[in-house]
C-alpha cells in the first residue's frame, strides 16, 4: 500500500511537519522529506546539520498498535530499518550503536530522532526522523569527538541516491512495525542485536540523573534496554543514556 511522500525544498525540521500532518489525521507511514533543514534536531537537544543537496532528511508518521512495554522497541526498529536500508542500497557494513545511531567503520553516518505526542482525545502519535550524511564531503561534516561524523560517499568513494535509501527505509520500517505489532518483539531485538556495532566492547554509559555505568556491552534485551555487564558481574539494564567507548 502506498502512502504519500510530502517533499519540500527547505523545512525547519521534517519532524515538525510530520507531527503537524499526523495531528491533522495523516495515516501511518506518511513521509516528509526536505532537501535541507534550517533547524534540524538531533537527540539530547543537539542540532543536526542539514545542508541542501547532499543529505537525506526524512520523517515518518507512525501510529503503532503496540503494547506500552514495546514502545522503546519502536525506536530500535527505526534504526534497524535505517541500517538495513543503507546496507542494501550501498553494500556498506552499516551497524547500529544503541539505541539508534548508524555507524560505518565506527563513524557516525546517520541518526534517528523519535518523538511522540499523546493527544488528549486520541491515540499516541510517534514520529521517526532519519538524517543520513549521504553525499556530504568530509570538510562539510560537523566535528564529533567520539564516533566522528562521516558520509556514505566518504566511506564508499562514490555518490548514492537519497531516494533509494528513503524508499528502502520506509519499506523496512513498515516490515518491522508489522512484525512488532503481531507480537514479534523478540524477532526485532534479534535482528537489532545481529547488527550491534559495539557488542563485546568496553563502554561507559552516562544516564540523565543516574549513575555512570561501566562494563562490557552485551546487546539489547527483549524490552530494548541496553545490557551492560560490569566488572563485578552485575548486569545493568539501561533505558536511556549516552554510550561512549572506554578507551
Ligand atoms: C541523532 O543522531 O541525534 C538524530 C538525528 C536525527 C536527524 C533527523 S533529520 C530528519 C529529522 N528532522 C529533524 O529535525 N531531525 C531528524
């Protein structure tokens, strides 16, 4: 089934436009794509640099019919779908850093920002926003201390079609949402774990208002939490946090 794709030359943020459309009744998998964004947002209040002509900036409306406990898996499945889309369209070995940063050769090539709204008189609305550095030249990428920014062209040596990545991402997100909606949480988590970029690595997780956790990255659990095995044998389950490599 086809759903509309709304295209814009420039938007402040495709997530805002997708939320506006969703609140006006747009169906699940309605997509919004912009050639550039003037106020692209990343996770944790960071900006997402969104120059025109080179990157993919897209958002999808989701009306997930899943139980509340599976909501964190929604954010994982959007990243999983993005990693699969990049792998299939570029043949690059795209992997996922929990919860949903997409890395190629341990450098960040894409990210997902999931935002939700719970209207007083309706079902929850979720928006999944995907930003991919597609044909961005290294000199135009933002500075990032760990997991430095990269682009698909920088990693593969040739340009890629933004449209192909977009349609594959929509297709894979539809697929995994159907799986989750029909009780396949374990299948989603298994597919995510198979593409985990940091499995077995020594990591440090900072949590807002919580303790810093150090240990070995042990994948995601059935609820989408990150498992960290500490040196004293304790297994920590992280619901939200920022993951860094212990170097
Ligand atoms: C991150 O890694 O911090 C998430 C980045 C998400 C960026 C995308 S670009 C399309 C959509 N619109 C936004 O304002 N943000 C997301």
